[in-house]
């Protein structure tokens, strides 16, 4: 089997000899005429046609051009380095003035025709449009062809942890019309070369490897597995943080004076803003239900919270302007929430005062009730109005909104923490 290290050594040695005694144009013309005489590019370069042609393949990744989450496709720029042996194109370099190497148009010789297994557009062989890129032959029949191309193929996108997601895309090549008995693909290098690689602004390349396989145990494949991690800063700054800040603003509606007349307009503005952000994030993700992004659920909980705040705001304004008497049970609830009604455990023989009056001249003492060794005191001298009820509702739901927002944010970041934390 052909080895890349051997090929590299031969090419280097040949280059050094060429500088010592360069061939003329007549030497190369005569060489091409000789080796191409009777050459048939449709016949595989195997002396024993019952044996496969061994093709060594390696991949050079130039850049990640695009990863489209909506269309679920990836587009990369790369070079396929392919080495094989064609004994029909071999010669004695001394017979051609020390000509150790030559180049022949890829349209005139046999070459491995590899195509993308899952193309987005039309199906074509890699390097099909690059007739200008020749095949380089060494005097011993070793051939090198390295077509570069923009390769666009499908990629299954998992957006569960968006925008902290990691994607693994597989760019698979198959030899067009060749079975494993006709062509054997050997991985020259497991790791993808990145000598010419340029970074992508959206995706960070974590790892790139190559593997081979078989389709139906008959057709060989060569796959480049690319593992990417999204750079989440843009989404955090432009989507996650604004939603958190709007959630905090949402809770401030309960601290606006009810008689200001701005509560409803403030609440509905925040509701519409969160709805717009939910739409923007949804437009940048695949339209799929398996799986759904955690960020979508996070935005949805904030949208639900904003809707509830809107409902509570309207109901609370109705309460604020009521003129009827406040029911006794509601007055008790308000007193408890305002910490003006207290419960204290005592014994049967002694009941101590539970509150201290700030006014020493208060003539009416608080009502004290003893039941099952629990003492309850309420001050009925203080009248409870609907405005007091409205203020209590503002207090309860304001605190609840902040707690809701903190809990949802904590759950969101805890679920995506496995993607944020660096791998060991």
C-alpha cells in the first residue's frame, strides 16, 4: 500500500535533482507523447484488474464558510489530497534529461471521482470544474491530485442548548460508480490539516477528523467529521440579556403609582417587546420540534409572566378605584401580609401583650383572642381601604415576578452549564 511519508520523500528528492539538471521543453513534450500513447483513462490503473486501486486521501480545511441552522446545511472550503499509483505513466528519468516529475491535465488521465454523498444542490465530482488543475506524476507512477472546492452538504442541527450549542457535521465523499473491489480508500491522516485554516466569526472549530466506511458493505466512503461550538456572545448580548432586563422592568409596573395612568401602557409595551424578541430568536433557529431550544422555553416563560402581569395590573386598577367596604376576611389577609396581625404561642395562665403601641394615649386596647394556646392580635382601629388592598397586591405580585424571573434564569443557565463549562 502507498504511504504518504514515502511519497513526500520521493517528491522532495525529485525536486532537488530537478534544480541540479533541469529538463527542456522538448524532453517534457517527448515524455508526454510517450506515456500518453495508447493510454485509456477509462481503465483503472491496476495491473491486476481483479484488485482495487489503493487511493490515499487526506483533507485540508481552509475555512468554515457557513452553517445554516434554518436550512440545516454546512458549507466549507477545503482541499482533497489524493495519492495513487498509475504504473502506465512511469518512465526512466535519465532518458528524458533527468525529468523526475511532470504534470498532465486531469481531463486526459484516470483519477478518483469523489462526490458529496448528501449534496444540497447538484451532484458533481469534486474538482469537476477545475480542469485547469493538473495531476502531478512522479517518474515511478505515483500520482498526486489535490482539487479544492466549496463543499455544501446537509448537517443535522441540534439546537437544544442554543446559543451554547455544539454541532457535529459530517461531510461524506463516495467514489462515483466504484465498489470496494475496484477502489480502496485509505485514510492517510486521521486529523484534518489546518495549516491554511481561517477562523469563523460565529463558529469555533473544536475538532476535525476523518474516517472511512462502507455503504451496504459495497461502496467505500470517506468522511470528514467537523465538530463546532457556537460563539454565544452575540446572542447573549442581543437576546438573553435584553430579555432579563425587560423582565426586571416588567416587575417595576407594580411600583408605579396606580393613579399615574401609565401602568397599562407600560405593561403592554414590555409584553410586546418580549414577543418581538421571541420572534427574532425563532427566525434564527430551525423550524423543528425535536428538539426544541431551551432558550425558547425561557423566552416563553417570560412571555407568560408578562401576560400575567398585564392581567394583574388591569384587575388591580379595578380594585384601587373601588368604593365599597372591604370584606373582613380580606382585611385580615391585608393585616397579615403587612405584618400588623401577629400570632404567638403562650400558655393558658398568662397572655402577654403582643404589640407595643407607639401612642401612649391610645384608649382602646387591641383585641386579644386565645385559641388552643395561640394568641392572635389584630388592631381594628386601623381602617383597611381598597387602596390598601391594591398596595398589598402590588407588593405580593412584585416580589413574585422577581422570584419567577430569577428562578427561570437560574434553571436556564443551570441546564446549559454543561455546554458553557470547559471540557476536562
